[in-house]
């Protein structure tokens, strides 16, 4: 079955499509794709995985046509508007 693994940064993106065996998991697909050789700084244990923008567990079994996406950890704080919507106290500007 054909599956893909995708990873993106501001200056470089990659989507690797390949034939996979039935029963392959999201984490196995990432390993098999070779994308970790293209982006050796990826620390997979710190990243979430998703399929078409929906978070999945690393042991999620793929089906034909799935695209596993590797999500980078968020850096910094969300914008004030987003924090307020989540019920966080607004920060004072200095």
C-alpha cells in the first residue's frame, strides 16, 4: 500500500511517498521513510504525529493513502488572544 510521511520547516519541506507493508504503524512509517536522515535534528520522541492534521498515536496502524505528518514542538507562548480564549489570565505589558 502507498503511504507518505511529511515534515516541514520554514525553509525546507519534504514529503516522502513509498510502498509499505500492511499493518505498518505511524512511527514505523517515519523510520522507514528515511525522512529522519534528511532532517537529522528531528527528535521524534518530542514530536507529535498526525494523519491529515489529526493527531494519532505512534502505534496507529496506517491504511493505504495515509500521510503521516511530523509536528514540531511549539515554541514560545501563544498570542494573547489565544491565551484569553483558553481562560488564561492576560499578561500585563511593561
